[in-house]
C-alpha cells in the first residue's frame, strides 16, 4: 500500500532471499528442530542463523570435518549414488526416446 521513505545514504532494504538461501535456512531449521546439529557447530565463532551464507559455510565446514574423518563412508555414499543414478539416467533416456 504505502512505501517507506528511504533516507539518502541509508542502506538498501534487504532483498528477498533466493531459493537456495531459503532452502539453506529451511534445512538448518529442520536440523535444529530434530536435534541433528553437530556439537561442533559454530565452534570457530558465533554463526548468525539468519544469514544463509554463514549457515551454509558452517555446514560445509562440518561436512569437510566429517569427510576427513570418514573417507570410506564418503566413498561408499558416492559409489552408491553413481550405482543408483546411472541406471536411473539410462531409464530416463530410454523413456524419452520412446
């Protein structure tokens, strides 16, 4: 209805978050809700849980820590994804060709 007056030199109003940013915040909220946040989360410093970039960087840091401590499990997940994704891709190509 009415627009707020913007003072010259003032910071621009926050823009609408992108789809990816909204998904990061939603997935983080679900992890918090289901108590799946690692105890080391935010260990290097406080994480602003309203900033999608900070949350994404912290989750990537947690992933790298986990991947460094479990290389065999990470390899198994990647092989499983390839073994599942390969036949699905072939099936989709086959269906599309019909």
